[in-house]
């Protein structure tokens, strides 16, 4: 039964400690509610910097923060590290690996996971980046394939180990492609002297008609210009359709040999069974009304990437970004407090604070509501905003020192291949 005391206060169960769940718990701290906070990991993950972990730019611990440290001064908050397996709305209960728990209000903030659009062969080999574990696994893959290339004597057989294919030209794909191009320029020539580094291809594939979709057309074309400047090959309007014999097959018939395939192309909600079918859309997002209440259910709410709120301005739902999750949590916290006092609820209005992407050293694009910036100024703004958003003073310092170090030395010492003991493929 998760060992949670009944204390005579209404119980709010929050599933998921991402941007949404954390913000909600923070706004309701020391309120008149009992909070049960559940996550399958014991840490919060700062997803926007996963790509820097994957490209050996920062250490994983710098972008993680343990929940117990965040909550140690919160009253009546019970943290349970366990995975939620099922929601039973008619009983007002959830079922976890470790037992069940009742709720007065349930908040689902489980975020999103990767969608491979049914491409089974691609799913078997491609590396997604939706968790820090996946980011580390990608780091291993990039470094291991370079090591494997060195072990091969015939240059033609080295090709799949040296080519890197990035699928998805949104901010994540664009950022990772840029970071890899920087590695190819500054790191690999020093460390893999026996390989012909000019033969390493980095290919970015985007199915739609532009890069960093969602940003302005100016930022999109600048991103393309920056990537080309860094030597990234960009394919626009092209889809990956399959993967056979170490080769990525594209919709225009092109074949790219590669054992390093990075998937930053599609996402779907982190679905928990139990809710009726009518609440889900085709990308496993939960349909909610303007108060984040799940349609057709009472006392169940969904926040952030997992939810889909249709509105006049956003008929297909809000973008799945951190600010939406944070602002929705902020609004819902206010509404739960209002509900408790029988006051009128406020509907959610998204305030778009802007978007940004960094492609390489001094190369970034920033779209703010009042101004659009590019180049070195945008790069400094990107760094400042991300640094401020990371949880914890220590983490901010570690990331800042890492960035300063690599700025002056063009280097990092985090290129470590670390496997679990049981992994038979370990070098
Ligand atoms: C690589 C990458 C880069 C990104 N870059 C940016 C960026 O630059 N700017 C931006 O605004 N957004 C960015 N995003 C998107 C942003 O990170 C998400 O929009 C945001 O994290 C959504 O917050 P959330 O709280 O809805 O979910 P999440 O942050 O995903 O949190 C979900 C939580 O739920 C937990 N969970 C899931 N299922 C269960 C279960 N069954 N039981 C228990 N716990 C569970 C997970 O462990 C996790 O802690 C990026 C995302 C990725 C993957």
C-alpha cells in the first residue's frame, strides 16, 4: 500500500517528476493537501542537455537532481520511487510495482517517450535520447564505433563505423548534429590519428520542409547555414524508411552505411494503462480541457508532454516543451487551491516565452517574442538561459566550469565508455 499515512487531508497523487510534476509540488508545498509524489527514478532529469551528455560535453550527474534533496523541507509530501503500472479511475486508485494507493486528485505528468513510427528495424539499432540512460548509451555507441573502426584494416569496411546519421531536424537533432561536427573538428583528429577523419560523415535527415520547425523561417535557414558550415550533410523532405545490413535506407532511395543512428524524430506519450480509450489521441497524449482536467473523468488531471489541450491558438495542442509543462502546473496548482475553497477556476493560457537552438561554438538561433537573434549573442543567451534553468547551485557550477574549460581548450575529458557489468558487447 506504499506505506502512506492517512492524515485527514485531501490527497493529491502526482505521477512524474519532470518539469510539470516538480513545479506542481513546489506550488503546493506546505498547502492544505497531502502530496504523494511518485517517479520511477529518484532524480529529476534536465532533458535539454542530454545531447551534451551524449557527445561527452558534460557529465550525467550535472543534469540530474535527487528528489529527496528537493523535498527535504516539504511538509506532508511523501516521495515514493516506484513505477505506476495502472490507473483505476473508478476506484480512485493507482497500482504501482510496489502496491496500490488511493487519491482524491490524480495528476498524470509522465512526459513523453520515443516513437519510431512503426519502423521495427530502425528501432532495434537507433539510439533515442529521452532519458539520461539513453544519452549515456548513445555516448558509448559513438565512441565504441570509432574504436571498432580502428580495429578494421580495410577502409571500405570502416565506413559504417565512421558514418553518423541523425534522424530528425528539430532542435534536438540539430543540436546533436552540430555537437558531433565540433567533435569531428576538434577531438577526433587528435585522438584517432590513425583514421582518416575527413571520411567521417555526419548526415542529418528531416522529413518536413525545414529545420527547427516551430521557430521562425530566419532561424530555420540560419540553422541550415550553420550546419553546412560545420560540414554536416543535411537532407530535407526525406524520410528514413528502413534499416538493413548496417545501412540506413532513405525515402529517395539513398543508402547510408552507418552503425551510429541517432533518433530524434518522433515522440509519443508515456502511456499508463487503465484510462478509457476515448481519452487518448493517436500519439498517446491524454485529451484535457482548458483546466487540464482529463475529459470524461473526475478528479484526474494531466500536465506537460503527456497531455493534449486543443485551443484556438493551438488546435493541435501546445508544443511539447518545458515552458508549457511549467506553466500548466502553475495554473493547475492555483486551480486546486481555488477548488478547495470553492472559488472560480482559471483556464490555462500559454505565454510563449520563445525558443532557441545552439548548433556550435558561437552559432545559435534565438526567437524571443520581441526579437530574433543569431550567432554569438544568441549563443551566449542560450547558455545563460540553460544554466539558469538547471536545478541546483552545484550543478550550475559544474556545467559552467565544463563549458568554460571546453571553450578555452576545445576539449573535454568525459569520453568514457562505461557499460554495465552484464553487457556482453563491452569492449
Ligand atoms: C533531448 C531533449 C531535448 C529537449 N530540449 C528542450 C529545450 O531545449 N527546451 C524545451 O523547452 N524543451 C526541451 N525538451 C522538451 C522538454 O524536456 C519536455 O517538454 C519536458 O521535459 C516535459 O516535462 P514533463 O514534466 O511533461 O515530462 P518529463 O520531464 O518527461 O517527466 C516525466 C517524468 O515521469 C516519470 N515517469 C514516466 N512514466 C512513469 C511511470 N509509469 N511511473 C512513474 N514515473 C514515471 C519519468 O521518470 C519522468 O521523471 C527536450 C526534450 C528532450 C528529450
